[in-house]
């Protein structure tokens, strides 16, 4: 069960980091159309969304690492 949680946290965390980097590097008109904030003729960037995506992704990756390499699970007493 812990392994599934770690995998889900890592996948969502990496996806958030990638989305954040896209928000920081692409103008609003160059974003994929399914991204929130896509505007057809805008030249600005969504820096707040980019920073939020990178920060959230980093937090999720750190949580996944803590869950995986933190304290070992307790063993049931016989």
C-alpha cells in the first residue's frame, strides 16, 4: 500500500513540476489548449501558476521520499 502511495505522489509531483515549468517558460498563447490560462492572443506568462506548480510538485516529491525512506513500518507483535 505504501508503494502505491509513493508512486502516485511521485507521478503527480513530477507532473506538477512539468506543468509549472511550462507555465514559466511559455507565453499564454503557446500553452497547450487544455491548460487553464490558455489565451489565444495573449503575450504574458502565468508566473504565479508556474511558481505554485513547481512548489507543489517539490512538496509532493519530498513527501513521497519521506514516506518511502522514513521510519520503517511497525511490525505486528505475535
